[in-house]
């Protein structure tokens, strides 16, 4: 569960994204959004495909986060926030499909957070692929029996 303070801080960051990618704009942009989080300062920065900073906000709960699972906490927090703000995400004037990803200090992808496809639905990669191995194995087994 996200605290009210974290939600407010993420709202501020997302407000900057909305200013940059104005909802309802006649000229949508082709880009993905990358998030970089700093465990020591709690700073969360959003970048476009050209690694240009779009927005930045300090998430107080993340300042000097003591655990080793920091990236997982950031990913789950952002995923939960984006899921609960789906309409705002879909209203950004970004050409579909586009993704939200978590990046490291070198701006290399650490993990996917969300992907918005051409049909304007958010896909959680883990959920999409969940059980695929079992389904394929069952299909192949059935096919070989025939």
C-alpha cells in the first residue's frame, strides 16, 4: 500500500510528465519513459528515449532505504501507482505502444514496469507469461500423442 505522502510525490512527478506530454495533444510523441531511483537521496527521475530528464521528485520514504530489495520496492510502487492512475497514463500524448521501465545509474533497463499497447491496455509482463511453459508443454504432449 502506498502512503499518502508517496502518492502525493508521485502525483507531482506525473504532473510534470503530463506537462511534457500534454493529454489531448494533436502531435503525440514516440518515446518510452524510464525511471531512475536513487537509494541514498530518494530521488526518482523520469527520462525520455533520448535520456533527457523530463521530471524529478524526491520520494521521502526511499531516502536511505536500508534494504537490498530497493529496485523491487521501486518497481512495485510505480506499478501500483500506474495501475491506479490508468486513465492519466492513457491520456499522455505518447504514441502507442510505449513502456515504463526502471533503469540503473547507466540508464540501462533493470526491469519493465508497464507497457501500454496499441489497444490502450496495460500489460504486466509477468502476468502475461505466467503459466506459458506449462501450456506449451501440455500442447506439445497432446500433439505428440496424436
